[in-house]
């Protein structure tokens, strides 16, 4: 800009220009057209969030994407493709939209406030320029006009001119702008609630087998997330026990899950029948039932006759709840006399749990999620399970690297399928017995103080939207001229039909002898 | 015949009836020259210019009177087909003992019903000319045809869908989608007619498919009808999305998860908000508004089909 190079005396002018520049930008930003562009930009910006896996939904899926596209993924990550809804570019668009919105609402609030208290403006001199205009050839009574308008809740203003002209001006439909402003304001409310939520909410997911308990602290969750302002030591104290889990099936599909839980908080205990769609509320923290699965119970008897029983949760692979999991016995085969551990005599099993095995077909996997004939399909390994190396690893499978490196030896070529009560015998004579199947529930615990704000905002949004769209703002005038004629006129302040009909009807109510011109006959639109 | 078979038979009957209705409307549309002079809901908009071709009725193979008879038949068939469609849905409800919105097929059929009911309400109120039923039945029959591709046996619901919120949320979404379908039809008709008018005033030749627009009502009136339908549907769509968030809170523990279905519902809502703004943002934006409305419906359709079939999400089990 040349202004910055200008000599000192011109400085005030530069400041002025600077202000003018910003004013122009502010005008631009708060213009309807900008809102339009920003809305469309927001729609566009939301798309990548559905095409790329999002960290906020599933970190596992994001990791999977990295595995599949090792070259592309880091670049996408730099563009926040896996965190679209918290990305700077997405935030920039909606923040601009919010600023634009606020900049739009505030002046309109002022204008509307004034309009609500202002007098309805007088009729224009030439009423015939208005979209609805009639010159009455019948009598109209002034008192009756006022009564009719008042009864129909028009806001009226009466003006008597010096030349004897008498005007009643009426206006209706202020609720439209009220609704519109309420609607736009509540968008900001909803967003504020979302913001509060993302800062102050926390959640944890926990897989809980029958007869097991857990307490509300982060160490006991399988997965959790904390808002930026949440102090993990201040989470409310409570514990939950899963007493029983019941899944109902009809025609091969689940129809109801039912988790009987006992909860304990500050010395109080209670029982609750937790179901999908029926969360348990503990002092504003909700416990949701979001899934379920099977827990296989097995007993391993080692070379020395020592037994270990495992309750192992399995991960569903499909809708029929064919599930995968692993049994690991890192401290098996410890010589009870010497107490020495043979690091290469650890035992592990990869397993598939089939809830309803159909032995009349060659298929291992079943099609029925209900426990009608559960079997385990097992592959046994012995050697070093690799659990001691400190690397985190899946509890649902035996470490593949150990198998690949030869640290684990596979003991059976073909998977061995055993039913409940049966046992698989390994070459060294040790056995794995399939004791039975239990169920587990997947619980999600969530506290979101922004939720009620969002809900209130959403309700206000709807309440504002209805009148904001349905109500029409319109004006009506009736004028007694000094020459004895009576004129009426109407003006739509929103783009809607029906002005003529309404005004004619009003005029007829005021002047009962008035007969609207025959405009209705050719307006039926459809011909029959 | 089992309940499911009866429902399917009624469904097939619906498609056949709508096809017959479409044909009847086409006859009226093509041969009732008189109607070209009429405006759609005259209020506000200027009446259509009298640009009906000078061709005399006697030259046409079907007289205008017969053509109007065909139109009336089309309307009766539309009512019958819609009754059959409703009966098909009710039969499914009786057979399955649950609300009929449990999978993608049922959802699509619901959209078709909502669209047709919207149309019939408009015609019955005299807001639109009967012969435009040609386009409404066409659009709805396309939707029904699509639903066949995703046909699912009537069966029970998975637990998360077993909630009264499904009734509220899905019913609102279906109703909004059905009404918006008709809104989209009007947006397209408006664009056609506008283009036709421009070509005509420029003296350019008018070829298929533009010549269809000859007997459409006034472009302005079509635009206003488009707007009215969208104004009616938008709060319903908004309510449907909000009810979905409430349901998500109970079923999945969070009210908004940016699940693909939610993302695309959000996009559709934002696009429709943009449409409503475009209409009051000056002349050029208003001229583009019908395109934004069509874009909005494209997003709705995408959300109904591709998102269910392609993207994995929490909503996918509500799908096929
Ligand atoms: C988050 C962004 C926004 C959304 C989702 C939105 C949505 C809507 C909707 C649905 C309507 C029609 C319903 C009604 O009249 O109440 C509307 C109308 C309106 N909006 Fe917005 N809006 C947004 C931002 C803005 C902004 C930034 C402005 C200011 C430039 C604005 C100005 C208006 C005006 C003046 C109307 C009234 C139009 C009429 O009278 O028909 N909006 N908006």
C-alpha cells in the first residue's frame, strides 16, 4: 500500500484508510453471500472425514490405513486427513462462519428490538405502487377497522393528517425475525456446548465378563479419552459389576441385550438392568452398553499336572459372532520341585470360537450368533511367547513375529476343533480343556457436561426455525381520503404467496359489502 | 401366502400402477394443449405467456378432452398405487411386528411413500397442475426401482435399532427425504423451463429434452413452489438429525460421532441451509439456488445409497 510510504502529515489518512479497509472486510464477512460461501465450504470440508479413517473414531483403523498406504499416509496426516474435525482448516471455516454469524446477529438484534417498539409506518402517498391495492367503492367504518385488526393481532398505528386523511397502518409477523434470530443464536449455543464438551468430557471403554467388576479409573479401561481440562485424578469414584449378561436371538439375529449390573458409589449400591438405549446414570456420568461378545473358559494341564484356568475375551469377526482370540500360558511347565522356568516351554493357542458349529458342512465358521453348539478351533504353539520383552501386543492372537522367527513352534498342522467338555492333547501329553463359554459386555462410560447445553441449544434452534420460516411479515394499510374514497394496500416483507387473498379477506371483514375482484377464479392452478 | 409375500405382491402392484399412471399423465401432458396456457398457482408470479403452439386440437391423435380423461385416470391410479404401497408397508409391520424402518429397502420404500403423499397433497390442494404428476410418478418409481436393488427379507431388528427413537428419527428423516424429492423435481422443472424461456427469447432452436418444458407452468411459479417445499422440509430434516443425535446418545454413548452417515447428513443440512440463504442473497445467488437444492438432494441420495454400501460405520448395520 502506498499509504505506508506517504509523508508524516498524511498519517491520519492512512489510519482512516486502514479503518475503512477493515470496515469493508467486516461488511464482506457479515454479508449473506459470505455466509453462503462459507456454508458450502463447510459442507465440502466435511467430506474427507468420511473417506479417511478418523482418530477420534478408531485409532485402529487409522493404524490400518498407515499399514496399507505407508507412503501416502504420512502426507495425508500432515494435512490432518485423520483429524478432519479438529484440523486447522476445518476449524478456520467454522470459526469464520461463527464470526460472520455473530456479526450478522448482533446488528439485527438491535434493528429488531427497535422495530418491535417502533410505530408502524404510515402509508406511502401513492398507495397504488404497492403490490396489493384496492380502491373501495363501499363504506368502511374506522372503528370496525381497528377492532378487526386488533382482534386478528395486527399491530396498528393511527395517523390523522391535517387535511383530514385518516390512516390505519398495520403490521404482523414480527415473530419471523424473532424466530430467525433465535435460530441463528442457538447455532452459537450448540457450538459452545460442543466446545465445552470437547474440553471437559471424558470417556472410557471397558470389556467386562460376567461376574467381574471394575472401578472407574483410567488404568482399568481398555481405551479412554480425556478432554483438555479434565484432571484424571478427579474422576468420580464408582465400581460396576456385571452380574449376568443375556442376549436374545430371533431367527439368527440378536434382538435384545440385557446386562444386569451392580454399581457402587460412595457407600451406596444399586442394581440396574443395563440395555442398549437404556444407559445407567451415576451422578451425571452415563454407563452405556455398546456391545457384547463371548469369553471362552479353558483349563490347561501342564507336564507336572498343574492346572491354570483362563477366562479369555474373544473379538467378534462377523455378525454371526465367530470370534478370534488366544490363550497364553507363559508360566506353564514350571518344575514344581526346582521352581525353574523353562523359557522355551511356554504354551500358546490361537483360537477361533464358533458359537454354532454345524458339523454337517465342511465350513468351520457358523452363521448363527447364538450359543447352540460352541466349538474352539485351536492351533497350539510352544516355545517363547515373547511376552517378557515389554512390547505391547495383542491379547487376541499369539505373537506372529515369534512364530516367524522360529521362537515358537507350531504343534498341529491342521486346526483341532473341540466342543465344550472336550480336550486337545498336545504331543507332550499336556491338555487344554474347553470348559465353557461366558459372555462379556462392552461398556462405555462417558461424562459430557456440554451435552445439556447442546440439547438446549438444539431445542431452541428448532423452536426458532419454525416461526422463522413459517411466519410472514406483512403490512396492511387502510386510508380514508379527504375526497371520501377509501383505499387499502398490502405489502409482503417476505417472499410468500397469499398476500392478495389475505388482504382481500381483511378488507371484506372491515367493509362487509366489499366484494373482492374476480381474481380467484383463474387462480385455482389445477384444472379439473 | 405369508405376510412377507403379500407385502411383496402389493409392492409389485404399486410399481405397475405407478407405471400406468405415468403413462396416463404422459398422454395428458402431451395432448392437452389447453393447459399450456395455465399458470401454476398464479399468486405473485405473472401468468405464463400464452405461448401454446397454434396447432389445432383436431390434428392431434388424441383430443384434449380424452387427454384430460387420461390425466384423471392417472390421478386415480396414483391414489391407488399409493394405497397399495401403504398397504404393503402395513403388511410388513403386521408380519414383523415392528416399525417398518429397519433396513435400507424399507427406508427407501418409505421415502417413495412420503414423496408420493407429498405430491398428492399438493395436487389435492390445487397447488400444482395434475399433469405434472408425470414427473412425480417418474421420480418415485425410480426410487422404488432402486429399493429393489437393496431388497432385504423382512426380519427382526438388531438391538440398537430397537428403540422408540427409531420411530422418531427415521420417520422424520424419511418424511424429509420424500418431501425433498418432490422439491428436487420442482427445482429441475424450474431450471428446464428457465432454460426453455431463454432459448425461446434468444430465438434458438429447442430440442429434446428442453421441448418437454413447453407445457410446464411459469418458471417463476415453479421456483416459488420449489422454495415452499424446501421451507416445509427443512425443519423436518433438522428435527430428524437432532433426534438422531439424541438416539445416538442412548445407543452408542455419544450424540455426535462424525460417523459417515452423520457426516453426510450434516453436509446435506448445510447445503440446504445454503439454499435458503442463496434465495435471499441477491439476484445471481438466487439464480443459482435451484442448483444448490439439487446438490442437496444429490447429497441425500448419496447418503442413502453409497454411504450405506461403501463406508463402514456404526450406521451400516442399519443398512442392507
Ligand atoms: C452456521 C451458519 C448458518 C446457518 C446454518 C444458517 C441457516 C439459516 C436458515 C436455515 C435460514 C432460514 C430459516 C430462517 O429464516 O430462520 C436462515 C435465514 C437467514 N440467515 Fe442464516 N444461517 C447461518 C448463518 C448466517 C449468517 C452468517 C448470516 C448473516 C449474514 C445469516 C443471515 C440470515 C438471514 C438474514 C436469514 C433470513 C432469510 C429470510 O428472511 O428468508 N445466516 N439461515
